[in-house]
C-alpha cells in the first residue's frame, strides 16, 4: 500500500507515462525533465492564481462601475472564490495519480478561461444579477483548486533534498499571480488599445471626476496566456505513474501529522489567501469609500466628510501584500532546505502574532482629522505587509516539512489536503470579518498563531521532537 518510489502501473506504459522513475537515484534522474515540468506547471499555476484572484481586483470597484451592492454582499462575493477553491482542492488533490501531470495541468488551465471570460463580459455593463456574479466568483475558485493538484504532481519529479526549493519556487511564483492581477489591473483598464471587445465604462470615485476605463481588459488579456499554457502543458509535460488509488490516498488521515500540518498551513496559507482576497475591501471599508464616517453617498454623488483627507485608491496598494507574501515564499524556500522547515515555521508564527497585534491598533480608524486618518492608514498598511511577510515565510517552511515528515506517496496527498483546507482562507476571512468584525477576528488570528507555535515547537522543532523537520 505504501511505496517510496513511483513505479509503472498497468495500462500506463509508453507515451506520456514515464517508466522506472526514481528521482532519488542521481544516475537515472532526468533533471532537465524535472525542471521543465516545474517551469511549465508554475507558469500555468500563476495563471490559475490570476483567475482565482481576478475577482479581488474587480469586486472593490463594482459599485464605482454602477452596481448597487451592499458592503455585506461585496464581502460575501469576495469570499466565494475561497469557498470554491477549498471544495475544488478536495477534488484536485486526488487527480495527480489518476490523470497524470500532463492531462491534469493542460485541462485545468483551459478551465480557467470560463470564469475569466465571464468577468470580462459582466464588468462592461452593471446589469448582471447578484446570483450571476456569485456564480462567476465561485467558478474563479477552479484556479485555487489547481494548487492541490499541481504541487503534489511536481513533487514526484524531485528528490527530497530539493523539494523545499522546487515547491517553494512553484508555490511562490504561482502566488505572484495574485499580486500580478492586482498590480496590472489599474494599468490594463486605462489602456483603450487593448479593448478589442466591448466599449468603455465610467469609473466614479469620491471627490474626483469620473474617469473613462475599459475594465474588460483586466480579464480578457489573460485568456491568450491561458490557452498558451494549456498547449505547453499538453505538448511538453509527461506523467509519473504513481501507485495510489483514491482509497489509498485517504490513508493520510490515519496519520496525526496530517492534522497538525493542516493547522499550521491554515495559519500560513490561510492567512495569505484570506488577506489577499479581502485586503482591498478591508482597506476601502476602514480608510476609504466604504467607511460612512469618511465618505457619504456613492458613485458620482459621493462626498468627502473629512476635509483634506485623500481617500486611498485601493487598487494602487492591494497588490503589495500578495507581492510581499509570494516573494517571501520564494526567497526563504532555499533557506528551509539548508536549515529545516520547523525553525522557520516558528519564526512565521511568532512574527504573525506580533504583526497582527500591531495591525489591530489600526482597525478602528480615528476620523477626527485628515492627519489621524493618514497616520492610521500608514500603520494599517505596514502592519498588513508584515502579516503577508510572515505568512509567506511559513508557506515556504511548511512545504519543506511535509516531504520530510511523510513518505513520497503520502506527502503528495498531505500537500493536497492541507492546501485544500487552507484555501478556505478567503471564505473564512470574509465570513469572520462580516460576523465578528475586523478587530475580534484578528484577535482570533493571534490565538490561532499561538496554538501553532506550541504545536511546531513540541512536535517538530524542539530537541528530541518526534518528527524533527
């Protein structure tokens, strides 16, 4: 039932399926194939994150585009891709041994086109019913679901000594898709030359003249790249024939470390994905047009209530958090290979406690003057970036730990499972902020991080730990 080396199984000979694949054997390991798999799959994973977080770049601007939606409706819509991604990851986590890397990556990348195309159509006129926007937000979760298939399948191609670096590069560069879509959206929508399909829209902002935009560009520009990614995957990737049916993959749940690592990855990637999806809305509702003490009215009739205060344009800031988190995942991955993952997971947990506590002091804006608002916004922004930094470090370290704790076949399943649960981050964050308020929900985040620090120390980091990793 267990196997440390993937081997051929019946019906999987020739063609796309590799034979006698053992990355631990340096003499026979096809290193160029492994790295080609990493780069192509990473390119497709980046596009998957683009599709997953495209709604986060669009939803904060829907009311400015003319949609009549409440703050609660917007939070729920922004949470929907996270709910969908968590559900889809439970499916994608079992696909690598069944479909193989080639088919899974190519077909998944094609599926990204549907939600991306839908958003490009529906931003052009504020006429879509709420249920349709929610459906598009749900379908965007396919991009998040891909992670639980792409990462385990890539792990099959590398020896354990390199998996921290390989998976850190893939996940980190894939995570850049979040900041990429949020960074480029303001520039794409202002470029009329890209608007091959559809006309322009008027974007309203409080205290400013309406501006002409082509918001469909934010979606349509990615579709040719998605088609290209699918073609590259289909023509250049191969598959490792891992012996693991669905029943065998579920034996990970009998291992207590599956559950401990799930809790740790919720702390790291759950934080990263949750904040990435909700960062723009939270900023707008605390320090921007969503705060009734700062701005009254909506659209062209909006009026500023705090003289001298410049309302931040969320799209100019929202990409910074995911950029910092993804960058930390890439930069710290090689360090986890050299020093082990558990010590960096401890650093992540301690850093999250400190940065969340710091940010909490800026979650109740002082609206008495422009100066106090600007000071609060600065503290909020730096605190949020620190949270992203330490969550990114933890994302790298936990992915180093899992291949060290589990045998090869189980490690792939555990990576897929933990990623599936942590992908609910945007959903939990949206529901948590809506239900408890930002301040109380951040307090829950501190408690969770403290619990994870204790787990990491006792189980994985201390001298004589049962699973030193």
